[in-house]
């Protein structure tokens, strides 16, 4: 039996995600824009070229990972904002439903009191 979306959304710790999203985004930006390679001394030209190639590949991979992490954190932030908006709308609709129920009950009471006279 599939899990209803409402149960799945309630199981997600949104407060923890909100608390952790800004530091994750900052770390992703630091990885994306602040990646610097350390220079080391190598005796052979072949070793130097091999290490340079490996370092370049690692930097490209790190930049791609940082970019992906930044996109994911941005999407989590957008999802969290959308969830907060939906929660606010749900509270508003609940208030409207309660007020409507009270007014309907009052209307029934007035109608019943008018017919009993």
C-alpha cells in the first residue's frame, strides 16, 4: 500500500532542513568559487604532468559536485518555501471552514426557531 503524500511530508523534518539549508548553500558556494590547488614539488616532468592532469580532473569533478550541491540546496530551499506557503493557505482555509460551519449552524438555528413559532 503506497504511503499518502501527507504522511510522507509530515515525516520530513522541515525544521532541520530549514536550519541546515543556509550553511549547506554557503559550503557549496565556497566549494564552487574557492577551490584552489596546492602546488607541490615533483622531481620528474612526467610525474608533474601526470599529477597536473589528475589535479585538473579532480578540480573539474569537485566543481561539478559543488555546482550540483548548490542546485540541490537551492531546490530544497524553494521546496521549503513552497511548503510554508501551502501550510499558510491550509490554515487560512481551515479558518474559513470553521467560520462557515459556525454561520451554517447559526442559520439552521434561526430557521428552526422561526418554524417553531
